[in-house]
C-alpha cells in the first residue's frame, strides 16, 4: 500500500469517527415532519426568486371538465392539507415513487368542512414532479408550485375559482408592504438584500391574485424569521428566530396585522432542530410557545414551553427539558383548549396534557387524534391513512376523510 | 426481525458511509449529514417497502444521490438568479488532526475529482458504483481517480517541501 493509500485509509477512519448518527427518534420525527419542512423550503426559495424574476406574461389555461365527486384516492397518496375557513379546504395529494422521488400530484377540494371532497383537474396532471406545494389564499383562490421531475423546472399556477380553471403566474413580483389581512396566509418573503448578497428574509403574504409577494408593513427584527402560517385564535401573527440585535432566540408577536412587532428573547435549551420547530397557539388571550429539537444530538422531542398573558410582551418559561426529560418525538403543534389545558401529541408516548399553565405534564385523559396543525379553520389532526379530524376548541373533534 | 430493530441496524450500519457518499457529491460535510438524515426520514416512512429490496443501503444511496443532485440544481438555479458566484466549500467542519493536509488537498480538487476520491476512498464504493452514482462511464471514473491521485501526491509533496 502506498503512502497516499495509507493516508486515505487513515482519513477515512478519522472522518467516520467524527460522524455521529443522531438518535433514531430524530429520524422518525423528521419523517413525520417532512411535508411541512418541504413547504418551508419551497416558500423560502420562492421568496428569494421573487426579488429577481420578472413576472412572465400570463396565459389562461383551458377550462377543464370536472370529474365526478368522491373520487378514489390511491392508498399510497400523502396530502398537504389546508383550510381557508371552517368550510373551505384544499388537499394537494402526492403519490411518489421511491427511491426516484418522482410524484404524481392531484388536487382535492371541499366546501363543507371536509365531509365531501371533489377532485380537481390540474393542467399537465399526468406529468411527474419532484415537488408540489399548495398555498390556499382564501376560500376560492389557491396557488400551486410544481417542480418537474426531469428538468427541475419550476412552474406556478393559480386559480380564482376553487381549482376549476388555472392560469400560469410568475414567481411572485415584489409588491409594496401592506397590512396583513386577518385571514392571510403567512410566508417568508424576501424584503431586501442580505450582507452576503443573498436574500434578507422577512414575513409577508401573497396578493389575492397570487401574483405578488406582499411584505408586512413592519418586519420582526429576526434573522430568517420562522412565521406561523396563519393568525392565532386571537388574531395575532408570530415569528421566531435569532434576534439581530442580541443574537439570541426570540419570539416576535404582532397584534395589529403586522404594523408593529413585540420581540422578546427567550432562553432555549439544546438545539431547535428543524425549521418548523416553533409553534405559538392562543386561547382566551393566553399564548403558548413550544419548541422542539434535541439536546446534544439526543432524543428529538419537546424542548421548552413558554407562556404569555400580555400578548407576547413577556414570556415565562414554564417547562424545560433536560437530556433525561425530553418529552420524546413530540410532533406538530400544541393545542390550547377552551377549558384551559395545553395538549402536546407524541407519536412515541401518546398525548400529554398540562392543567397548570404548561408547568407540568401528565398523560392525557383524552388522546388527540394525531399530529396537529393550526389552520384558519381550526385545529386539524392527522389520523391514519387519509383520515383527519378538526376542532375549533381543542376538545371536541370531528373526523373526516379525503376522498 | 422486528421492523424497528431492522431499521435501527440499517441506520447504525450505513449512516456514516452514506454521509461520506453525500460528502463526495456536495463537498460539504454539514450538508452531507443533512441529506443523509433526509434520506433516512424518507426510508423510515417506507421501511416496509425498503426492507423488501435487495439492498436497502443501495436504495438509500440512490435517494441520497438524487437529493444531492436536486440540491445542486436548485442551488445553481438560485446562484444564477442572484448572480452569485459558486461558493467555496465551507471551511473544515471537522478538524482532523492527523490528516488535515490530505483533507485540505482533497477539498482543493475540482468537484469532479473530489467526488471520485471521496466516493471511492472515503465512502468505500467500488469504481462501478462510483460511476453509477456520478452517472459517468467507468473509464472516466478510473481516469479521474488516476489524475486525482497524481494531483493529491503533488499537493502533499509541495506542502512537505514548504515546511
């Protein structure tokens, strides 16, 4: 063996010794959060592109005939689901071949809170895609980003009539800052150029026609703010991130449609591991923030709970994980119930609840139906297969199924 | 074997090799770990199917390679839009005391040469699998390996001469 071969072997062994696989629970948690994270990645890329790409000429796509209601849904299909309000929701289904990662995309719509679904016809619906991402602007308007599997070409289509007809839209020309509407879909937007020449990310929304990115009137002073996708039950918008001034993790809350932000640093144990690690929920004027991640590559789970009773001006760290007490594999967002409890769902250990303002947690008497997200229609929990459940108070849940 | 146990063994057994495979594709150890974890997250969601394949590690490697290619294409698209120049790989994420010179020499190779060296010598892939990963003929891989070795030897000799 030559000297070079000996050195290469030594380097290989040394490199391997520096690579430590994170706990397997981290992978399991990540597997369940892939959809949300992919959506964040798509949003960030779209935001970056928005500052540099001119809007191409729009063209109308031919109106497509609608298939009959309650269509069959492939058992292998997974959904990105979002509600515009209590009645109107859309689900973008992905049926993917692995390991190639190529997907067929299908869109489903409901106007009665998920009780009945209709399949919509997407232009070029037979093509394979590497990625699909749905943004529900309101009850009738929606935008879909798609990335072709072959050439990775981005295409963005919008509909103003509940997905019945479509038109091509550009990547989102930058519009003037404007107050957020109460039911706005919030996303990361590019609000200027960063010091490294890239994009300085902020908080904003999309214009009703889906053609412009509209920054909030004021921006939270955070590096790459991670914003909640819709207002809390009390109508507040929020974002979490590193405070530009202090370099500390902080939570920003706006109670006036994005015109001003109250930013408060919080002390974080361990590493917030994912882009969707933060969640803020509200009930009856009480705000809760939960943070997920891991401590020193240990188990993935709930890292901390913060509580605010003054609209986010001050936060009390009510619960905090140690390497031994991480509530493992917590998924989704917490649920602040009408009867004053805070519920967290863990695929590993079931639902835990706190009845003392997030200070202590015990196994819940009533289990949540599954991983929960907050939508403009209320809390939505993912059940098995194509099943979901929805609740406006966190206590009573109504189940439904897509397809 | 229980499904969870089988997957845990696959995870522990192949994680490091797959990180090094991704490292060969990206030249960035942090990004390589990120891609590998993403690949395992995909596999975890389909573990019943993966367990029935001839080689679960080869299945995972294909996912890693596809993710790396997608990441590269997305990055080059953004770079083009933002008129950004290709960034150098970030400075050594893993300080390697004994083999720092060699590691730096490998990082200094062109992307095509760095990839074959990392995939063959560090990720332990046979030449034909390196060719499959890089979508290049076997002869091209052999030729790049030969040139990369010569370049590494030259760089290391130069550094020794400078000491």
